[in-house]
C-alpha cells in the first residue's frame, strides 16, 4: 500500500496499481532526446508487474503500532530503512515473490525485477537498525536472489534473440529504467512535496547520460526536466481509496473503513 494524508484521513493506493502506473509511464517514455531500453515488450512487463506480489497483502491491509495504515509514504521516498513499516521476514517474503509471480510468463522481466529488489535492499537500504537475526535473514535472501538471477540469465542466453538482451549492460539499462519509472510513480502516488530526481541517469540518443528531475506543481501535476516522454502534457489515472480517519482503534476497524471506501481515481498530469 502507498499512502498520503489528507484533511479527512488517508488516500491509499495498492502497490500493484502503483506499478501499473509506472508501466504506463514506461510505455510513453521515448522522444527525440530519449529512447527506452529493450527488449521493449519484456521491459514493459518488468515495470508494470514489479509489485504484483503485494496484491494479497494489500487486499487485507495492516496498521502500524501507531494506528496508521502500514504503507509506503513520503518519508520512505529514497529511504528503505523502515522496510515499509512491516516485519522484515514478511517484507522479504513479499519481495521474494515479486520475481517469481512473473517468472513463468516472462523470465527476462523476472531477472530485472529481482535486480530491483536486491538494489532496494542493499544500495538503498539502511540496515543499521537490524538485529543479528534479521541481518542473517537479509544476507541469505540477497545471496539467493543473486543465484536465481544468474541461473535465469544462463537459461535466457540459450534462447535465440536473448543473448544480447541478457548482457550486463542491457540488463543494467533495463533495471535502471524500471527504477526511474518506479521512483516517479512512488513520488506522485505519495504526493512527494519537493523536487526529486528520478533514479539513475538515463541515455540520450546522442550518447550522453542525463538526470531527470520531477517537480511538483500542485494539483497532482508534475514537471519533468528534461522530459523523456512522447508528449508535452500527459494525463494518467490511478485507482485509489479515500479512507476517513487519521488513526484507527484496531485492525478490524481499519479494514472495515478501507472496505467501505469506494474505489476512486487520482488524476495525474506530467508536463514538459
């Protein structure tokens, strides 16, 4: 779940819907200056489905010990020390399934999703608050993910047409592209209030690399500079629920309020 606070309570967006929004961003990425990485159809699957594994947990949302919805929030943009306010073992279980639920349909996408997971839990994570047991759990998880990635890359390399796609450079480009679209979607879904760069620098058609900054303009409109998209003003919608109340007495009360909240739409504009 992703949350942002409103005057009435919380707006909540399921992880899977956030990822689908990221996939729609990915589909519009490409213009005279920027080109999206390939293989295009596989990369789009990786971006749009990288959070499929959250569906079960989001269907029965949880509360934090403080009585707030357990969810990704503005405070976690670019910082994963809190592991989205859930138990580390539960968090790793969901992250481990993220690639597996896609692997049967698209093993290339599964490799890219696993690379994303490993980066979230290593390069982006603050592990200083973990105890010895959780550190060992984390170490084994990362090791297993890397072994699975390597095995899938070997298998894909034997498939005609994929040898180049699973080169280190190609996979790195696909992974960084996923993270850029993911970071943009997380920023807009959590209403991040300040300018923020998308993850990584991205290749221009002239061979150079460029950072891309997202600046909120108010009213769920954002300016991308420079813009990698194929139009000057693109509108998107993402399903959400507006749940009244700031804190909840218990899990049952929160889940009842969430279930009673009708599905609405958050309208987002990306401008050049």
